[in-house]
C-alpha cells in the first residue's frame, strides 16, 4: 500500500494504530517497517494509548530524542 492509497481511509495522525503508522513510515522512508517494530518503539516510549493507538508526532519526537540522546538542539 502506498501513501496515496491511505488517503481513502480516514487517517488521523494523532490516533493511528501501529499498523497504520508502519505503513506511513515505510512509504515515507521507502524501507520495510513492520507493525511489530512500531509497537515496540511505542511501548518503549510509553506512547500507546489504552485504545491501542499512538500519536505519530509524539512517536517521531520520541525517535528524535532517542537519536540525539535527549538533546533538543
């Protein structure tokens, strides 16, 4: 599924399932990113909500903090 195919669905970047987030990230980075990988990062960052969704902005911010060692500059 490419990113354009997902526009047919009602996606809300503040409430995506790990599967939806994996598809978006895989399309954006043109790399294989699995639902399990997204779920693991979301669990590590305590980003999963009770309904099983995550906020893509918070997810990417968590990744950025991890890569920079927590530095905001």
